[in-house]
């Protein structure tokens, strides 16, 4: 009996390995600027299947821009963005639409349709993207609402939800079509500590249940480090550090340390743009 068992074991290990290392998103030396101002200058990162990866960095460093490049809303000026092995910039309208059908996006404030019930909000992408019969849509909607703990709220209108509940409905809607890739832009903004923890745990659980990959853009070090596998820190258009949450937390790099420990004083500047304040006030020469 022993040899077949060993064979099975080694087979399953290598299968797990190949699934785990399969990259859903790859950015290879990506550069991008709005007009003439460079925002990203040579970003490389990869998001493997099954993983939740945080993209962090100061305000304005280009995190939302990275999500827009992945979603194909904008195109890199240099380098390549691939999703599921395909160059996003090379996709035509039809292929881009197909690709987006397999992505779930949850943006800041959730943005539910205010004149549709919770049930209809979650059903919306299913009606938009599939021709499933009503009975199946109903089962899927209730399953998704069950997953975020809100099956009992299906008849409510968005106006009667708390902020945390609305975010959970948005999450249920984002996973309605079983995406292979989830993109979250600041999903924790404005939530109390309990709701925040619930949303963070859901992001992890839903990723694992779907066998998807998730990109989590956030400033919230505590909430995200608890649930992510890997962290990228962006500054001045580049990846300045990446690693597991523990590696990042223990980093001795002054910029990383400043970010992780929320220090207002350090190498990362609070002010946008160039030029000394004193010079702008006419108090001295420009450097
Ligand atoms: N549509 C646009 N046109 C011109 N500049 C833009 C546009 N969108 C963003 N920017 C600029 O690009 C830079 C990166 O913006 P982005 O929204 O990606 O930052 P972010 O890291 O998501 O910031 P935050 O944490 O504040 O959301 C910023 O300096 C911003 O001013
Ligand atoms: Mg942003």
C-alpha cells in the first residue's frame, strides 16, 4: 500500500506547487504618467492565484493607477501588464470586456445602486453578464449574501444599511460572478474597527473559497497585514520593498519603517510637488 500512497502524495504536492505559483497578474517594468508627470516608473509585481496581496504607499503614489492599469482602463507607457497570461494593452474591446467579466472590483464607498434592493444589487452583474434562469439567479444571490452574512437583509434598500453592511453588500455583488481576480481600492475607509475586521476576514475567506487572487490597496497596515500573503510598498513610482507582512514589519529601510509605523516625519514627504515652501513665500532662493 505504501508506494501508491507516496506517489499520490508527491503528485499532489507538485500540483499544489504549480497552482500556487501561477500568476494571475504580472506587472513587468511598468511605467505610466498622466500628461507629462510620471507616476509609475518601472513597477514590477506579481499576484499569484490563491494569494491576497497588499499594495501600499503614501497618498498619490499611484495605487489606484495600478488597479486601473490591471483593469485595462489605462495603458502603460512602457513595460507590460498581463492578466491571466495575456497582455492587457493588446486586448481589443471584446477581449477586454471578457477579461473584466472575470474581475470583481470593489471601490471606495461601495457605490450601491440606491434605487435597487440589496437582492437586486447583487443580482445585477448576473443579469448583466449571464442569461441564467431566475431560479438560479435567486440561488446565487442568496448564496453570495449568505457568504457575507446578509441573507436576511436581501429585501432592504441601501438607504437603510449601515456603512459596514453596505460594504458587505458591495462585496457580495463583486463576487456574484465568481471572479478569478478581485481588486479592492481602500475597502476599509470609514469603517469602525469591528466592521473593518469583518470585511478584512471576508476578503481573505472569499479569496480562498473562490480560488481567486486579490489585490488589496489600502493604507491600513494592521487590518491588511493580518490577512495578506505578500505586501508591496510603492514610493516615488517604484516598488521600494516587498515581502511577507513579517518581513515588511521588521524592515530597517527608513521609508518602509516610516510607512509601517505611521510616522509623520521621515524620508517620505507629506507635500505634493516640488519646490521649497520658504521659496514660494518669497523668504529665500529656490534650491
Ligand atoms: N485622471 C488623472 N489625471 C491626472 N493626474 C491624475 C489622474 N489620476 C491620478 N492622477 C495623479 O496621479 C498620481 C497617482 O494617483 P493615484 O490615484 O493612483 O494615487 P493613490 O496612490 O491611489 O492615492 P490615494 O492613496 O490618495 O488614493 C497623483 O499624483 C494624482 O494626482
Ligand atoms: Mg487611490
